C-alpha cells in the first residue's frame, strides 16, 4: 500500500509541474520572434561598441570645424589612456589621427594609420601637422594647389601660426602643439628618435622657449649620437625653465662626458705611438739622400768632366812647351791660353 501511495504522489507532482511549465515555455517561444524583429531601446543601448565604430573618413564627412576640433580632442584623450596602459602603437595612432582631424579641407586618410602597427620614422613624421604631404597621397600640381587654396583647403606644406593645412584658432593651435609633444613622448619610449626630433622641432619652430619640446629634443638627439646638439637643446631648456631638475641633470651629465672624452683624446694624442696619424715619420734633417739612378747619372757626369779636364791640362802643357822657343809676345799668349785652360778646369770641378 505504501508503494502505491508513493507512485501516486510522484505522478501528481509531475503532472502539476508540466501544467505550470508548459504554458510558460510556450509564452517564451511566442515572444522571441517579436523581440528579434523590433529591438527595443534597451537592446540598442547595450549594443557592442565595435558595431557603432565609424571610419575616420566617414566620420569627418559629417563634422564641421567645431566637431573636428572636438573629435581631435577625443582622440587625444583616448591616446592618453592608451599611453597610460602601455599601448604605445595605439597611442601613436590616436595622436596622429587627431592631427589628421585638425587639417582643413578633405584630406585623404593615411594608409599608414589603417595598420595595426603604428608608423615610425619618416613615414610617421610626414603625418605631423604642418608637415609634408603624406607619402600615399598624390602630389598636386600647381593649378590643383591653387584651386585647393581658393576653396580653403590644404594638402600639406607648412603654414603660419594656426594656419596652413590645419584649423584656425588658438584652441586648435594649442591642441596641435600638445599632440606633437605627446607624439614625441611616445616616440621616445619607442626609441623612435627621428619621429621624436621631428615633432619637437615642429613645436620649437613656433615656440622656441617651450621647455618640454627642448628637453625631449635633447633626449632624441642624444639617442641619435648627436651630443653637441643635445647639449645645445638642453642648455636652452635649462635657460627657459631653470627649475627643471631632470633637464639640468642630463645636461650636466652630457657636459661631463664631453669633457672626459676631450681630456682622454688629448692625453692619448700626446703619447708616443697613440693618437698620431698613419703617415710615415718625417725624414731626418740634412741633405736628401739620392736614389741609385741619380747616383749613377752623377758618376757619369763627373767622369766626363774629369776626362775633359785632363784633355785641357794636356793641351795647356803642350802649348807651354811650344812657347818656350817662341818670342816673348808669342810666349805670353801661350801662357794666357794655359791659364784660361786651368780656369776652365776649376769651373768644371
């Protein structure tokens, strides 16, 4: 009897569960197509950020100058976050994209920024604000450049303060300077000395006393081995910002190293066998030693002169013997000829 009661209780419980769960399941299946066909505001708000991504070229086409400035500032903040997280390539791309948003007209988006690895060296330096035309952009002719300028555009080339190929205004200029300084900071961490120096020089051309640009330029020059240039940049930085301890420390370090090298080279140059040139030693003082050919020629000339002297002496002796039986006048003439022969012998000697 107990087994029959247990089976009956289990059957009643199963029937109750089916009666409750089956309507809920059918209701759920009936609502799923409607939800997928017309997503509500909550579903739209929870969409993935990747689905809402827009290419910078597409985004730029919808923005005016204030919107371009705001987007450049947003790219800068995003680059700062990437830099704080140690993502150097992503930070470089954000900063260079922000500089692209600050250009006038409808510039072509650089192909180098579509890659996952950020550009470096000259390729990245060509994307700096007010710099040269991007390598992947076609070069405009003179007539095309004139049309672009008349329309208010710009495709490259340096300009004045806030002008040229970027947006006008003090806010845009200040943002452009900050972006170049950030590009230099990231380039130094990537050991891209060329890009760092190019970005800093762009700033110093407009703000010669910018301490950050001068300091980072000095570090970049030291990285390339240009110690004299680094000393000049760091000296200008210390002059512009005397309280900059890091710049002063690096300046004194480079100065001391330069003095040590100078003293070392001067000491080596003063020692025998060190620091000299590879040229042979100078000849000893005195008459120059003749080579073998010159000695043979000189011997032949001396032999000929000796033979000529002997002939003259023999002729003079013969004339003297003949003159012994001559009149006084003829004897004097013969003696004079003999004396002239002796003088010629001395001259030949």
